[in-house]
C-alpha cells in the first residue's frame, strides 16, 4: 500500500530526537570515567533501570514483529510473547544477583571473575559481538523500513539517520544516556500500547470494520475439467489460470486491468471466484498492485470478521467489550485471514493473498504457523520445542541485557529492577494479543508488510495516535540499538583491549576507547543496515537468541552452580555452543530455501538449533572441565 | 565449618527452587502445545480457552513469583 508522510509524525519524531540529543549532551559532561561510560557509574535507580530493561528488550521485533505475527497467524504469534517473557524468570531467579556481584562492566567480566583466563576473555567477547551484530542488523534494516513509508525518505537515509543519532547517544554519554533513552521509550511504548488496546476494546468487533472498508466481490464460475470456462459477470474476461498444489487462481481482465481471483465454493455450495489481492513483479522489476501502479492505491488494507457470535447469536457488530469478552467472542466467531501463495505467470512473479475463513477457535490456539497440529511431523514438533527452549534460555544470556545489571548500585537493586522489568514487559506482552487480534479484524492490515500492523491499527483511530505510535516505533529502534552498541563497544574496548591485550590505558583513555569503539560499531551497523536492505532479516533475532542460549547460558549457569567448572570448560562451551548453533542454522531447511536450494536437501532438518546446541554446550563444559581440573570456579554462591 | 561452606547461599537456593517450579509449568505448557494442541482450544473459563488462560497464567505467574521471591529475599537479608 501507499503510505503518506504525516507531518505530525515527523514533528513528533524530531521532538523526540531533540529530547534524546539534549539528554545525551547533558549526561556527556558527567561521563568522565570508564565506570560512568560503561555502567552509568552504577548509580541508576532500580525502578528507572527496570523500565530501561523493558525499553532495551522490547525491540522492533517485539513491538512490530509480534503484533504483526499475531495479526497474521493468531495465537502462534503470542507464543513468542510467552517465550520471551519466560526467559526473564531465568534472569531473575538465577542470573541477576550473582552477575551483579561478579561483574564490573560486561558479561565477560562475570564469567572471568574467578579465573582471569585469556580464553574466556576472547571467546566471551567474540560471542558478545556475534550476538550483538545478529541483533543489530534487523534493528537497522527495520529503521530503514520504517522511515520509507512513514517519512517518505529512502531506506539508506533512515538507516543513516538512526545510526547517526545512536552513535551520538552512545559516544557522548555511554550507558547513562542510553539508560534514559530506553526509560523514555519503555514508558511511552507501554502507555500508548495500553491506550490503543482500550480503543480496540471500545470499538469491539464488526463485520465491516470501517465505512470505507473494501467490498469484496465474488461471482459464480463454470468449471470443466478443472478449468474455469465462464463467469457470471459480463464485465470480466478470463485471461489466465494458475493451478497450485492446493488452489486454483484465475486471472480476470476488466477495463484493461488484470486481477487474480480464487476458485472456491460459497456457503450455498456453489462454485465461485472470490476476489483476492495480488502483486505482480515483471522481469524488468516493475511491480503492479492488484493490476495497477502503486500510485493508484489499489492495494487496500484488509482483515475482517466473517461471522460474529455473541451470547450464542450471530451479530453484525458487538459494540464496546471488556478484554475477556473480546477474546471469548473472537474464539467463538470466524475471521477472514489472507493466506499467501506465490507462483510464476509467464515471465511475472505473482503473489496472491486469498481470503481464508478461519474459525476463531483455530486462531486462538497453536497450529496456524507452527506445525504442531495439522500436517505436523516429529521434526516440525521438535522445531517448535527447540524454538521455545531458545526463547526461554536466550534472554538471560543476551549481552546487551546483562550489562544493565552493572548500572545499579547493588545486587538487591539488580533483583528489584528485574522484577520491574518483568512486570512492565509482561503487561506489554499481554497487550500484544489484543493489538494483534484488533489488527487482524480491524481492516488495517497491509499484506505487503505485516510489521506495520500496530502503527496501522493506531492510524484507524486517528492521525495523532498514528503519529505517536510511529514516533515510538522509531524510538524503539533507537533504544535497542543504543544498548547493543554499548554492549559491543564494551566487548571491544574493555574485554579485548583492556583485559585480553592488556593495553595500558588511563581511565580517560578507556572512555575514549569505548567511544571510538561505539563509533566504529555504529558505522558497521549503518553499512550492514544498508547492505541488507529489502531482506527479511527478522530471523537474525532468532539467531541471536539461539547463539546466546547455546554459547553464553551454559557457561553462566555452570559457573554459578557447579564448583568443578574450569576456565577451559567455559571457553570450550562458548565456542561449541556458538559454532554448533550457527552451523545448524546455516545448514537448516529455511536457510537452504533462502540460498535458492530445495529445503528438503538440507543436511539438518531442524530450523531452530537450541534443542541440540544447548545440551551440546553443557556437555562440552562438563567433559572439558573434568579433563582440565586444575583451575576451578569455587565458592561463587557458597557461604 | 566445611559443611557450612558447601551450603548454597540461601537466596540462590530459593531462586533455584522457584526457577524449577516455573520451568516445570513452562515445560508442561510447551508439551501440551506440542503433543495435544487441540486440548489448548478447550474452553475452560468465561469463554476463554486453555491456550489463552495458560498463556496469561505464565505471564502473571512470572510477575507474582518475582514479587514473592523479592519478599523472601528481603527477609533473608534482614536476618543477616
């Protein structure tokens, strides 16, 4: 669809950026020591730190990605919310306090606290950089993708803009300014998401979500031997048909415009052609939307209820409803989803989204995305378990999250701030279910970009809310990228230059090294963000979780709870966890599909590596520690 | 003395117990989703199915267990 730049959105974004830059300049004067730069002097209040945790953690993947996924596949998208939140339990009950006690600036500090081992310093720093980069790329690509539709600027301008602002935030005042940017963003995100949910519930559900919602057409069709030979509408001419494994699509021409229709049966069991949405990409790169140029705005927004059942009766609309009533009605009703099919028509690549009426009970339970029900195999179920495992164990091993434990004064504050974070993030994740379902049935979906579900849902309630939510979406990227750059610059300046290579630096020089590292990492992030333009890189966030869960968490847990853990055991487990997770991902069916090969020929049938790489990393640590018993971690959590 | 040294810190022990409880609840959720996905569609209460109730429960349980953990840790810290 076509997006028009909103001057209010631009104004709000500029206002937010000015606030952020002013804040950074204010804190710059106070950031003179390494402690102030890498850990905000350890003086952040636990409540502020808790919300900053939420601001750091709720990245574009959470806000835009999860809402969009729920809008397209229902409950399966919400499973990400549950998994991401569950991971915080590991952080709170197992990691928070000990990590605060052991470390100084980085996650490597904590791992190496009892050993002073070169191998731990090197492997943990590399792991931090790999995880941070996997996380950075989708954020930067997301920044460009947001700027293009909302501000009317090219992708590279968006990436450059976000990259430059973030470099300024981090290079001026490091963790202090980053903390307050994340605090602001976390607060705004939660408040305005809650407002949006209230508006969704107040609107309720309706068969026609808005007065100008597209009126879908259908016409009777005559079929002989699987081919449509006539339609019950003289205005249309049959010009082509494409049969895929599951569906029959017919190309009709009217007034020189070609559109695609799906062959199906209606509720009276008559054979009909049903209007679908389509994009057609020609060999010369020209793209048509429902047969017309992009500027003609023919690619309308969709998503509506097919049948609403309230108190056992079919109704046209519900009116305002409470949160439980909303979910209950949704479960008993039917919704029209739009499922995608891709095929080649002559020299053109065609993507068709056909109407698929799905019962609410199917939408509200697992199975539409994850193959655990219809058409499932042992491997598809293992894939699902593996993903849920990585989400659960990944959070507490993400370096940019772990460094936030050093910004508070004590272990007690680290614990309290984690509880604030869990409450804020948990509340937000509950909201995602209502936002996603509201978008699914609210006639707001842009089928070309499911990530825009939440901002477009806001737009259906007015331009001001849309502008605010869009500005928050930008802020979401700023907050998370700042945290990632602080983590990566810490790994370079503190773990590698200071600890590993023992480069002699004064406190001021350490700050300078941190700032230069932040600028370098920021520039690399900008370049990668531009290079990866147009690629769906959301899977990289999954990589980050899988690598973090496999490389970092076994090392942290065993260091804390197994006194026979040795430095070589830790280093080996990081290397094995990281390489095995990355190898499985690179040889997985979904990656083979991206390489252009047949996914069935992939040597490893798993897409999510956690179920293999996490136990492998634990096993490596145990075996190597048994074989190298000379330097053990002792008495870390013992009295 | 040696025996005392080998005892895990009281707060760490408490954290491990609560982590074990939550892990069990989470694992059960994943197992039901994997093996009996249709069971998750069963209406349990107020028109809500098991999937929604269990999902919300996991999120709210994390918050409640966090608060309980904090209270118990505060008591342990006061004792010291």
